[in-house]
């Protein structure tokens, strides 16, 4: 009988004694990995990654904090300039060397807290005052320096315009 005739009767090659490449019993493929092995490898890699990242975390977070503090100070200086123009008054921001806070004068309920992230401090005494036109009448052309964890950022206030730059 031919294979096609055997299939008509519902018989398979293996049942009729005919050997084909697919009729042999399968042996496990030793070249692949099981799901359990893959999961174990992933857990080991994850654990090693967590240990490595935690060692870098403190220095990495301080650098991020210094950059964030500089951006926060620049934003608050811009706020003081806009507040002076909107309210037709003079508005100042005062920074004290070694401190981690700064203050707005005159203070209002809308002013920010002026609190820097932990480990970040102001490096120089500085006050910038804007008039009702948004011009810096004191502190224009000056700089504020913040540092922490060996990193430093400098905030510059451009004379006449009050534009704030971070470097």
C-alpha cells in the first residue's frame, strides 16, 4: 500500500511501520534554554543591576539635585521679574552664602518657598532687584553659584534685561 492509501483508512505512517523523518520520537533539544533557566538568569541580572545602581545612586542624585536647584532658582528669579512688572512694584530675591534657602522681598502668598534640595547650598551672597519695568536695578550682571556633592552650577543675570542663564 502506498502512503496515500493508508491515509484514506486513517492510518498514520508510524502505525504502518513506515519511517519518515517526523515519525521518530523526539529527544529534548539540549541547545535551548528552559523557561525556568531564563527566569533565573533574569533574576540574577536584575539583582546585580540593583546593586550596581545603588552604588551610583548617591552621586547621581546629588548631580541631579544641583541641576534642579539651579533651574528652580532661575525660575524664581524670572518669577520675581514678572511679579514686579505685573504688580507695578520692585521685587527682590536675596541669596545668602552657605544657606539652602532664599527669600523674596516683599513677600507675597504666591511666592515660592525658596528651599533648595538636601545637600545643595548657595555659595555667594547676592541680591537681585527688579523694577516695575522688569529691569534689574540691583544685581544685574551678577551670578549665583550653587553646589553640592562636588558639582557646581552658576546662574547669571544679564545686565539691563534681567535674562537668566545657567551654566
